[in-house]
C-alpha cells in the first residue's frame, strides 16, 4: 500500500506522532504504518483497570496481557513505548458513570465515555505535552478535510465503522486526531500486521466491555454499588402487575428473554421490556408493538457543525448495531436535540447514543434521554 500521509505540514522526520496502543491488532498496525512512513513515533498504552483480573481473561483491553503485547509490538517496531496508570481516572469517568447509569434505568455505552474522557481529553493533553503534532488511534473512522476544517466520516468498511462511538469528539480534538484505518477493511489490517511481523497478528478482537467479564453487567454494578439494586414489580403497559424482579439493572429496553413471567395465556404474544421506571423500581413490559418509538430526545448534544436554526433532515443511528434511519432533527436549546423519526423504531433505550449523519458525515450526537410512541407524539404527551 502507499505510504501513510497524515496531512501534517511538516516533514515526516520532524513530525512527532503519538499512537494510542491498546495491545490489539488495530492500534498495533497503526503504529507500524506511522513508523514506516518516517514519523517520529511514540507509543502510549493506558492501564485502565486491575491488571491481575484482566490478565486471566482473554479479549480484555488496556490491561494485563494487552500491556505486554503493546510493549512487544513497540520493541518489534523499534519505537519508544510508555504505560500510563489511568486506573483512577477511568474509574471516576467511566466505571462509576456506567454503574450509576444502570441504576437510573439506562443502558450506558462506556466506550463513548472512555473516548470522551481518558482517551480524547486526557491522552490528547499528554500527547501535546510530549510535543506531538498528532495522536493516531486504531478506530475505524475517517477524518476528512472540509472547507470549514476537519470532518468526521464513517469508515469505508461499514462492518467495522466506529464513528458512532466518536460522536463526542470536539472539533479541536478532531484537528489533532488521525485515524489511519478508516479506509481499510479488517482483512487488510491483519495482512498489514503479518507484513510487519507483529506478534499480535493473529490475536482475536475484544468483544466485551473491557471491565465487564463475559457480559455480566449486573454483577459489576452490584459490586460497585452494593445494595443499590432493589426489587420491584414487573408491570404490563395496561397496569397489570405480572410479577417481581430482583432489580432494574438486570433489564434493558427491548429485552425479551429472562423476564421470568411467561406470557399472558397460552395464545399470548411474547412480552418485551418497554421502559424502566427507576424511581418506582418498575419494569414495564408489553407486546412488540408497544416498543415503537416515533420521537427521541437527546441530551448533552455535541455538534461537529453549527446547530441548525431550522429542522434538519438527517439519518440517525440509535444503537451501535442498527443502521441509521431517516429523521428530522431540531436543536431545541440547552444542549438538546429533538428527533422525529420517519418510521417508528423498536428497542430505543435511554442511555444509548443517537448519532446524526448526512451521508457518511457525522453531524452531531447526544445521549438518549426520553422517547415517545407514535400515539403519544401525536397527542403531544411528555417524553418518557
């Protein structure tokens, strides 16, 4: 492939680039590409949580074996490598927020919080302190020069695109960041790892949230907030109490399995979690039709363009694994965005992100704060 060009107006040898190295294939290849292109390359790995626990679990990130793997890659490439202890920052900014969000009846995305805080806020500051001209990461997204400055776009490979998780990136951060893998497919990345002779070329991708072993979210929350998860009622949307639950942290909007209540009669339709009422400790369930959402309210919005004065047609992604859907977006002030969806969507959960696109370009994003079904939206009812 052609030599990497990071679009920095200095000779490569006089340009320092810090590479965020997690110990995985993607960031390791980024380090290789940056070094091969002749940049003054420095690798940094963040120790984010207890190494001992993570070292015993394959597929973890930023701890244990992964730190050792990043060091081995750096040695192979002949670049300096530093490990920064960010455990306390990560706990405060990401893990505590994760636990509190679940207790509030939300379904959080800690990867976005991590990018927003310890990676793109704290690590960018460290890179600048080291005299770097850019911070390169292994994210699959594209940074494209636009008439008003750098723009954030989806990756070329839609199956690997991570732009959804980067919506909180500020324009100032985007000016400093580089995403060398945005134009590559995963197979090509692994081929580059083999070409560089990297010891992680065959390493599998991490699947779970890094600090949550085997997807056991509830156990993590209970450990972090002992006694905070209280039992309550499982209530049908018609008001009928169907049973009891051990705590709302065990449920998420759209969930069907594990409700422990069965159907409502032999011929009943399956029941799904429609919403979580944390204040009343209620899990509200209903038929699939009750999941349909026509309006979504986002909070803490981040705009990578000027907020529009008029309603703006967009495509919005409401969950990382779901494709974008057409919507009309309105900036309502106070960091909020109101979305009117062209077609009702199911499984829209508070705490997840809503990310706005035009074509491949990321315009803005925010956290889902409330929703309305089609009937409620028509009546102008309050968001739930």
